[in-house]
């Protein structure tokens, strides 16, 4: 299957653009699709440098004064992909080890935090990394690591803008109500480099007004013969609060750099490298069965079945998510709502609400003084 897709992709790309006439929007999207699919697998080591261009003091956000600056901070990631399978490890410590891991097998996502001995099994996630740029797919194919830009461009009747030099420029309008419907974008595609994006710009439609969201400038390289992929990127994020003194100004920038010496493309990756090994004694939230348990039971299946049957260890008070969603997003800086404290607190709150409701009913019936 992969071989036939690769042959079709190469066939489309070999046709190239005509010297004078422009291609149709469908032909451009077909070639973008083909070029991005030539990146079938990778093993990447990346460095992210983040810089803040805004200051928040006493609740007020502003731009730095002349001479006022803050040092950048760095994060590192090691990510694999092979077909639909993805694996990533993030937040490298001083000892060189990674704390956070994500694994997606095409159906199930496993997330782990080794420093906290906590893991989650689910069918969704929100950013595949600890910064926006660590989700490598967003550079050339997806929106926020979850939605396919090529497919959405087709669904939304994208249109071609006048070419800028050799580049094809595609503009995509808002979609029908649904995931990411309010995000619009432009993308600049290079026909000499497999129609891969060299730049994209996102905006968000709010109350009928288009507000700049993010711009991304991408440096491409021929990573293996005939295959072009991003090796560096600069992501600029705009302030989107109309009431802010820095509205529509860049509030921060992330720079991604692929370590070419430690990275490989279109290689065979063993299946066992996509598996997160959960240690015994770890706390696990299993959204597929709606239970929280400790790893290491002598008979895990029987133990989980018992928990589910009796309602013991049930996950209480957690937000609901679309079970069919396969978006890959990971935000480790948010509070872990599956910790025991939160679960207990949610259960206590539910019990209090139930008791108050019962008392109110009894009072209405004259059963309570």
C-alpha cells in the first residue's frame, strides 16, 4: 500500500508545474498531498528555542521597554513516526533523560509523566509536544497536529491567489461549524520542492472579524533523494485580545531546529519503539474503561472488569471528549485533572450536590423542618 502511494506521489510530482500556465487549485492540492506523503517515517531530535516578546506585570500585558529583555528558554524532543504510529518524548532533564512521553498506535494514545508516576490511556490528546512547534506535523500538513490541512482545504473550496515568484499561494476560508471551523489560513507552496509549504499564516474569525493567530516560516531541505522536509522553522504567535495594548502584535516566537546529525527520514522503525512501558505502582487513568487504577495487579483484565462493574475507581467529574477524535495534542503544563486529589474532590462535590438536592426535595414535601 505504501509502495503504491509512493509511486503515485512521485508520478504526480514528476509532472511538475507548466512553465507559464498555473495549475488549478485541485492540481496544486494534489501535489501538496503527494509531496507531504513522501515523508513516510522519521526519527527526529529537535531543539526548540522560545522567546517572549511581551511582559505581564500586575495583570497588564505590554511590550518590553527599550533595553528590557528576557532570556530565551529551550526544550528538546525526540519523536518517531511510521505510517499512522507516532511516539514522542519531551522535556529533557539535566541527566539527558526525557520525562514526558506520548505514543499513538493509530487508535489508542498513551501519555506518561515519569517524574509523577502517572499515565493516561485515551483516544485523544491536545498537542503532540510541550510547545506548539514540537508537533512536527504542523509544519507541513496539519492544524494543531490534529486536522489535515490538505483535506480541509479541499472541503472548504480553497482558492488560488496570484503567484508570488515561483510559489503557489492558497487561501482557505472558514468552514462549517465544527472542529477548527473558525481558523482560516494561507499557505505558500514551492513547486521546486515537492509543493511543500515554505510559509503558512493562520487567522481566527471572531464575531465576523478576522484576527491574526500564527505565522510560520519554514526552511526545507532534501533529507533523502527526492524527499523535501522541514529542518528549521520560526513560529510567531500574535496577541488576539482586542482589549490588549499589544493586540495584533507578536507576543512570542518559537524556533525549531532539527538536529540533522541525529535525525533520519524514511527508515524502518521497530514496532516496540512505539510502546510506553508503564511501571508497576504507577497511577493510570483509563478513559476507554472510565476507571483509575494502579499498574501491577496480578490479573489486570479481571481487576479492571471488577472496577467497572462495581463503579469503583470510576473517573468522576472529567470533561467529555469525542471518542472518535484522534487529535494528537499534549499540554504538560496544565494541571493533571486525573490526580487522586482532583478525582476525590470531584466525587465529594458530586456527593454534596446530591445531598443538597435530596434535602430540597424533602423540604418541598414537608419532610424536613
